[in-house]
C-alpha cells in the first residue's frame, strides 16, 4: 500500500443548524479546507462526513472550519454516539417546554384579539403577552439570522425574525403613537409558536431517524480482514483505507463498501 494515497474519513456531529441552507454553508466551508477531498453535511441527521488527506489537514482543523461559520462541531466517537442520544433527548424536552410556554402566552393573546375587542387596556395586555414570545422564546431565530448574516446568506430564521419583528415593532408604534390603530401582536406570537412547534416535531423525527441509524450501525461489522504486504490482518473498519483488499469469508458481514475483485457467493 502506498502511504501517499492514504486518506481518512471522519464524522462530525454538528449543532446549531436551523434549516437546509445551513448545511449548504457548512458543506462549502469544509470543502474549502486544504486537503479535503469531499464533504457532505446532512441537515436531517446533523452530521458531516469528511474525507481528507491527513498529511494536509486534521480533525481539529475541520472542527475549526465549522466553528468559524458560527456553528458547533465535534468528532464523533463510540462514546460521543451515546452522549449524542442523551443530548438529543434534552434538546427535545427543551423544545417541548418552550412550545408549551409559548402557547401559554400566545393563545390568550389570540383569544383576546379575536373575541374581547372591548377589553380595557386590550392593546397593552397584548403587548405584554407577546413580548416574552418575541424576545425570549423567539431568541434562537435572531441567533440564526445573525449567523446567516455573518456568512452573507439568509435562511428560514431570517424570514421569521424579520417578519415577526416588523409586526411587533409596528404594533408598538401603533399603540404608542397611533392610538386606535390596528396592531399585530398576536400574529407575531402565534407565528413564532407554530414555527417552534414545527421544530419540535422535526426534532422528534430526527431522534427516531438517529435511533434507527444507530441500530443499523450496531448490526454492522466492527472489524475487517485486509491484505497488506501479502499478509491477512484483521483491523477495525475505521482503519480500512481506499485501495485495501478486503477479504470476506463465508458467513461474515461485508464491512465496507467496495468493488468485487474476485470470488463468488
């Protein structure tokens, strides 16, 4: 085997992505790292598979490339796979609590806006109910917008943040300087609640997908028999490189993707 052609593949766990455009930004950033041959960022699984020349770059450099774009990343290991499941459960629980809290504020705002049109201080009550939703519960949308802005891009968070902020700020103006003017406090609050609900359902779906993938990984082969310097040796599948001849004996699982050189089954 020629060491000059040896390449390595690493899997990164990426957090902080808000929509598919984030994966596009990170894919381009990783592909620009010197020594990287290919990089794929999957928004659904929140993972990136990077193939690179270890003589030109390394895993810390890949992580740094992701962090420069305003996201977080770590190299996945056997230990981090288990920790990832725990973190995902915490994230889903956190989103669930935020959705419930958002409903507590936005649903009364909607009911007051639709049915209690003669309620005293109605506009100020709506203002008070929508403010926590806009700036506390909706804060991640502003963070996503800022991250996209730094990368000279836009994403779904930009749309939500700009749209709801416009409705909220106009409503504040209507209350303070245009007495009797129509306001849209409940619309901005309901919109944030619905989008957050969508993110919660998406996180639940991602969790189920990750669990299914983890089960498949556990079913796969952990070692492979390769021919190096004319001898058969057994190594972890992570150490198999392009160009290796892999021997699959009767009854064994196929450890990696490849082309059939010879043999039958």
